[in-house]
């Protein structure tokens, strides 16, 4: 399962079994979020994203993490994103680590059998 998120729209997340499906689904989610926000008078706030090529990075990780409190930082390798530092609000370490763990996502979405033998929720 591939999870896709639009950092510019809080809570705008989708998923797909393949990358093309996840991209299609996040595009639909973005359109739905924009429509819902407009209908409810909720403005979109522009988010500036900073990108840096890994071979041109000159700051320490601590400096980059500090800057990511204001805006996302995307690390590129020859133009391809390889890592992202994002500002997080109202989350804890467990939630952040589980939400990016592919095995946990497979288990929680029922794509992989539970090692404990219990049945899964039917959401």
C-alpha cells in the first residue's frame, strides 16, 4: 500500500495499491478537500517547500530540522525526492513512526495476515 499526502492541505491523505493508483487517489482527494474547504469558508494557506540537492547540502541535519518547523524541506538526488523533513503538530513519536511503516500499513489495512491469528476490523 502506498500512502500519498498533500502537505499544503491539512488532513489531505490518500492511498493506493500502486504508485499510479495512489497518485490518482490523492488528486481526487485534493479536489475534494479544495471543494469542501471552499464550501465551508476555510481558506487554503500557501506552503512554501524548500528543495535541496543532497550533493549541494551544506547545513547540518539540526539546522535543516530547525528550518523544517517553518516549511517542508525535500532532499533530492539528481532531481528525485529521497527524503522529506516536515513540520509536525499534535503528534507523538509512535504515531509518526507507525504512519510511515510499510509493514504496519499493510497489517492495519488487512493486506497482510495478522501474525497473532486474530481477525481484522472490517473498516
